[in-house]
């Protein structure tokens, strides 16, 4: 009976841990999206040092290039805001795959662009970091798909 009780407690604790991890990942993603355009600190916290990033333009680079881009950023106000929809988080121990649709709203141009994003996160010393990222622009309605 004691081993059954212990087993049940471990199962409950594991389920709570998974729920906590999903909540932590969702918060991390939203914090990043809300702050990434203008915050080098958000990028520093979000990306793993050994990141592999594949952009929607088909370019591949790492965290160092992202951080260099942040250094070159101007102090001009950003006209693009971002949001995430349809977030799907899959936990695999200390690894997680997070997929979602990113909406980039450019208020100056009055247009929205949409991207499918998929990130592979790893938990290191209790914190989640993005190890790999893939961004794919969703073609606008009526545009010809790329072959």
C-alpha cells in the first residue's frame, strides 16, 4: 500500500511539474514577443548560447549574430508589434517543442504579416532557453505559393 501511495504522489508531482513547465514556457514566449523588438535583454535571456536560428528569409545564424543586430538597432520607435496565436507546447523531459503563429502588425504600413514559428527549448539549470528556431512566412491570401 505504501508503494502505491508513493507512486501516486510521484505521478501527481510529475503532472504538476509538466503543467508548471508549460506555464513557464508560455510566459517566457509571451514576455519575449512583447519585448523582443526593442530589448537586447529579452534576446539575451531567450536564446541559448549554442542557438541555431533559421529565418523566414532562409538564412541560418546563431545568437551572436542576433545580439550584434540588437547593438545596431536604432532608438527610433518601433512601428511593428507582435503577438502569438495557436500556441502548441510539447514537453519531452528537459526538452520542449513550441509551435505557434506569429502576427507582425506594422502600424505604419497598415499591414499584418503572419509566420509559423517552431522552437526547440532546453531546460538548463532550471531555466528554459531556445536551442533551435525555424520561422516560415505564411504567404498572403492571393499570393502565389513558393515552389
